[in-house]
C-alpha cells in the first residue's frame, strides 16, 4: 500500500482523521469552529438536531466542508422509511422492506438511491450510511425490522448492489452496515448488547453473504455492536472492538480492502463506564479505520487527546496508523473538492422531492 499523499500531517491531524464526530447546532458558530479546528475530524455526521430546512442544511454542509484543512466526509443516515434524518425536508418514503417486496423492486430501489443521492449531493453530503445489509423481517425485535431488504441474503445482496450503483452515480458514497449482521438479535443495540446465537456456518452462508458478494463495491463498511459467541468465544464483547471479527474476518478472510468504521460508540451496547480513550485505542487495535462518536464532545476530545498522546509517546506508531490513514485519504480523493460543490437550487431540490414522493405512489 502506498503512503498517504499528504504525509506532512501533524499528530493532531492524524488523530483527527481517524474520527467521525457528531455536532450540535444548526450553524457553524465560533465555538463549533474552534472545536473542529482542534480535533480536525476525518468525518462529520449530521442528525435531525442539525437539520431544519433545505437551504439551512446546504449552507451548513458548505461551511463544514471548508472549515478544515482536510475536507471531511459529510455523512448522514438517510436509509429511507423510518430512518429519515431529513424528515420535513425530504418526503417520507416506504421502508426498504416494502420496496423489496414490490414486483418492481429493482426499479424502486434504483430510483430511491438515485434521487436520494442526487438530493444529498445537492445539499452538500458526500457519504450516506446506507444500504442496510442486515437480514430481517418487519416485526423482528432486533432494531432493524423493515430497514432491511428482507431475510434472503441473496436478495439483500442483489438489491443493495443496485442501490450502491445508483447512489454512487449520483455522487454520494455508500456504506454497508451492520457487519457482520444484526438480523439474528433480539434486542436493539442502541440500548444493550445483542447476542447473535447463529453458528459460524449460518453466519457465513447467511448474514455474511451480502458482504462477501459486495466486498469489492463497498467504499465503507460499518461494524455493528453485537456479540457472536460462535466467532468470538465465551466472553461477551461488541464486534466493533473484536480483532477476530474486524481484522481477521472482515479484512483478512473476506478480503475487504475499503474503509472500516465503527457504529456510534456512545450506544448502549458499548460499556459507557469505560473511558473514550481506552475504547478508541481498542477499536483501532481491532482493525477499524474510523471510530465514531456521535454526540458528546467530552468523549470526542478525550478520544482525540488519547490518540495524539499515543502517537507522540510511540504507544501508537506512525506505521500502525499508516494503513488506515492511507485508506481514508485515498477514499477522500474520490470526493468533489469543496469549491466544486453544486450550488443549491430550491427548484431543483423540490423536483427531487417530488420524484421521491412518487415512489410512494408507485408502490401503492
């Protein structure tokens, strides 16, 4: 693997590039600007708390894209269905499971991805944490339910392939989630650690099949917070912090070469009594490239400070971060420079929203 093309980064900037962070507020004010300059995060994820109107979102994204010396991934969870961070800005559309069950599923998924990607790019986003690759049915008690394309792994892989291609053509990166699969759980990882009782063979032929099929197409893979006894042994531990699952299974056995990131490490499935510094080092040691904290700046700053300290003391060597940093910076080369982002036009955005609204009509 070649060295990063921006080798003259400070320890603080290297540490920041390994983090994806959430922010508060709806504008880039002086305090937020100071925090971002200090951490220099590799990515910023926006939530409903940051999003009010389409022009406001476009202005915020453009401000964030130019606020840092290394433009960040600007990310959102815009899956469709009940995961609609742009509620009130984007129209509500049917859940992925409803799209998948239609006789016109391929066309509906393609239109959904294309219009969503086009709208997100117009707003200034360059990364959407979708598609969902979990295997699930509507009423499954796993926190996924109708967010999935169904429980048939081949069908999920096929529709996700269509989604990825159409969204990529619109200029927005996709991300498969939640590796290695949350479908077999009975609790929501936002609240507690799911235990996935499936056998290693069952996981390989089922939950892992979409990742095996799409490993060369996925720019990023998000690792979920669940415990897999058949793959991890007897000690309950989130997959996000497991070397056996991230480095050995995803990176080595499956041969995935893209960027790996954790799900939000502030979720209930992760022990919140542990310090962010301890957890971020464990996540990197497990094999993740990007580590995500979606809300609490005390934790974000602790994680960043720990990484800087580890780099300066040699506890985390430059060689150890070179591979993830190279993957991150190489992927960022595919992003449009901030100065070339499309100018937000309300009329164009309104037409995109009307096109998305027609999905509901087509399904009915």
